[in-house]
């Protein structure tokens, strides 16, 4: 696997980053209170930022891993 996973606790909430080393891209997911902020980078340039409620993020996550 060519991915690097990092997780840390910030004062506002949990922060997770996943780097695809081969593509030089990065996914950052940070919980900020009752919101989850998702940011993507490709070749070190910010490409998208998306903020959704925690409840919707949880629903999406559960739906993606169910068989």
C-alpha cells in the first residue's frame, strides 16, 4: 500500500490525513464541533473544501462500509 495515515487530536476535534504517495495527493478530514471539514490537495495545491454535519458524515461512512 502506498498510503500514509496520520491521526491527531486537536483542540477543536479529531484530525485525520491520508496521503497517496504515488499520486502526491492528500485527503484531510477534521471534526470542528458539529461539522466535519474535508479538504483535498493534489500536487500540494488545495483543490476542494467541503463541510458537512457530523451526522451526515457518520451516515455516509456507515453506508460505505456495509455489505
